[in-house]
C-alpha cells in the first residue's frame, strides 16, 4: 500500500488516538509538575479614630491576571511527586530513622496513602493472576471432558462473571458477602463469631476483593485454555498413553507444556488488567481497608475540589507501573515481529 | 473399542470433575439468581439479619405489601429516580460508540493489515501501549480543556472519548481479522483497475462482517461496562446506567435506595445476559483470536 493511501485510511483512527490518548498523556505529565496558583493576597490597613486594623483580602483582579498569564499554574518541579500524598520521601526517611525493626518500618509506610494503595494493588495483581490461571485451567479440563450438548450450557454460565459490568458484578457479590447477606451469615456461622463483618475486618475485605477478582477473570483464562485444549496433538497423547503415562502425567507432561504459550499470554494480559483494579473497591465500599492507585486518582478527581495536580501525579506513577508490567509483552511482540520479518 | 475403553475415565475422577464443575457453575450463576430473586423483596428480606430464609420466603415483604413479591424497587429506580433516562443514555452511548469505532477502526485496521512498511509495527506497538493504559489515568488530562470549552457533561464528549479509548483494541482485533482475508482478493481488484478504496468497498466489505461483528461486541461491552470515564465526564442528567447505580449507593443510605440499586443492577445485567445467549460463539472466538494465534 502506498504511503499516501495508508495515510488517508489511517487518518480518522490516528487522529482520535492522537487527540484523546496521546495529547492527554502529555497534558497529565505537564499537570503533574505544576500546582494551581495561590490567590494573590493584599494587605490593607484601615486607620480610624480607634487605631489601625490590618486586613488581608484576595486581590481578584491580580489573581485572574496571574491565572491568565500562566494557565498551567506555578511550576513545582518534583514537589508533588515527593509530597506526603505520593512518594512521601521525607516521611519514609523519617520512618526509616525512627523505627527499629523492618516490621515497624513497613507498618509506618503502610499508613501513607500512596504506599497503602500500592501495597494492595500489587498484592491483588500478583495473588489474583496465578489463582485465576489455575482455576481457569481446571474448569477448561473439566469442561473438555463433557458431552457436546452440556458444553454449550456450561460455557454460557461460565462467561457471565466476566461479561457482567465490573461494578455491578462486585455489588452483587458484596450484597451477598456483607454481614447481613446470605454468605456473610454463613461465614459468621462457620467462624462461630456473630460479630465478624466485612466492614470491620481488613483481612476479610482483602480476601473478598481477591475472590471477586478471581471470579471475574477466571472465565477469560478458561475460554483461552479451552480453545487451546482443542489443539492438543492427539498423537502425542496417544503415545504417552501407550508408554504407560498416568492421567496426571499426561496432563503434566503433554497438555501443560502445549498450553504454556497461552498461560504466558493470559498472565501478561491479566497482570496489566488487574493492576488497574478499581470498580470492586467502589462496589465493596472498601476504601477504609483497601485502596488502589486507580481509586486514588478517581477519589482526587471526584468531589467538589478537583485536585487535578495530585491526580495527574498519581496517574503518571500508575502509567510507570503499567510500563514495567508491559515491558515483557513489548519484548515478546518485538521478537515475534523480528521472527516474521 | 479398546482405545475408547482406555480413554474412559475412572469413576472417582469423573465424580471429582463433576462436583468441581457444579461448584463452579454455582459460583458463576448463583449470585445472579439470588440477586434477581431478592430484587423483588424489601430490604429487610434482602438483607435478613434475623433469619436468612426470609430472603427466600419474603416475610417482611408480605407484611408490607401483602404479597411475597413487590416491584417497588423497580418502580422506584425506573420511574421515581429516572433510571429510564440512564438506560436511554447508555443505549445512545453504546450505539454511537460501536458505530463510530467500527467505521474508523475498519479503515485503520485494513490499512495496517495491507501495508508492510516499518511504521506499521510501531503504530501497532503504540496501540498496544495505549491499550494497557488504565483509562482513569487520562481523565485528569481531559478535564481542564473540557471545562474551558464547555464540553464537559455532554453525551457526545463521552462518546468521542470512549471511541478513542476503544481504538487500540479495535485496531489490534481487526488487524488480525483482515490478515486472515487473502491479499489476492483485493490485489486482483486493483489489477482490474479499482482504486484501493474501491477494492476495500466492493471486495473486502462484503466478506469482513464476521470479524467486524465480533469486534463490535467487544466495543459494545467496553462502552456498556465503563464506569471510570462516564462517571467523571458526564453531568447528573446525562449519566449512563453504571454511574447512576453508583449514585444510588452514594446518596444517604436510606431503606429504599439500596433496593433501587439492586433493581437497577438486575436491570443492567439483563441485556448482557441476552447478549451472551445470542453471541456466545462470537465472544468465545473473539477472546481466543489473539491468544491462539500468538
């Protein structure tokens, strides 16, 4: 295809991505280096027969002028990155100096909003991903041995947790696990502790969020692995069987190696997607026990005071996190491309 | 026969796998059934502290309304709280997002699949990076210009933003679908004197529908399920269903509102239910398209 033709074909989608993805990224990075102007204050002295009083008022005109001259705000350099709401460098250094054990250090760090969110986001990402792969693989193996007619029905129901809106799905689970819900009652009964409640227990809340994550994403792994199982070479299985491999050995030495590229694919996709965990925290009303990077951004942007600079800084840090997770995918794509060329 | 008997699985294994599947199906489907059933009750039954069987029998509902079922949650959500408007907005957003993103996505995806220049690779890589970006990280970049130019809060703004966020995924998917359509097809049309666009229009468009429908399904799901972007970019009147459900929860925690949220959630799941029923095959093939290939 000629460059010219390519250009015209690609122009609409290219423009859309340039204006609404590339430009906002630049704008977010810029915003993270600037803070809004403070109002210009003027001090006036009112003198009367009973002495002088000083009063401070906002000079509206000068403030407007300043904002119009520098719409980005005051240049702050890395200040926002290092402040308490983000990397909190001075707080971390202080905690390092004043605590005497690693445990105490980490619990101090855990009170800082950014690290609290980062801790949950990373835990969620790296716990949910392996679990959903294992669960998806087990479902795929079980479904694969069903008769044709049953398969359709089972696949239909298995797709539901993944297709359903994340916020709605997490609400539906939350209403059941909540202390007044049916599963919550069951948990209280099993633990023999009528006071046990999702709202009061951090570990229970983390467990519930992770359960939601596995429930929501396992169908994706299942579908991918199920499709992969259809392509397992029957000859290899046959010869393994003739050599006397047990069923477990067939799975471990023939099927798992065959599916390994798919496992990598699912793992990479899910690592990226779980890193942006957000809706379940809103749905489970979990902010008191668990926050995530995306949730912090949302929280800063919402409400009456839209803290754009703070949100932009967290956004940049989140994008950096995604970039680290994405790098193996990029290397892989690069190798595929080189292999093809 | 011998092979078949060798493959027959021992009874304990069959039992184990059946029990496991039943457990999984319960986990996958039971929450929906339970919530759908409970949406016709009052809150005291849906969250029953005294006795969980009340959620099944609807004792408090019977005391209030004289029947074990009530449509009060649905009436409150749809009529009183104008959930119908949110449903309408979601319909509009999804329709325009799917149409626009498929139109520009097909053109772009076709161009990417038919060009072998070096920049194609870099464009695809850029799209991949954009696809990995959580959409919420872009929102603080949208807000200042949208406020300044009075674009904030309107449906068309949200539609365009969702289209753009959709593009990277759409491009990747359509790119791989177009690669499966033989190049000879449009090349022979070019030899017969068609321009590239005519070749696309008369030769490719008639055969591209399976791939386009599958991609459209995923665009639809992205627009329908979005919370972060629509919640941040739409004002109260233009809210779509998902932010509206979140708003039911956020307002003061009165008895009615939780049940409004329950009823609204069930209403929002029904279209997805039908979608999976009709398009199960396309969804499965779409999910595996990227995976099995690479």
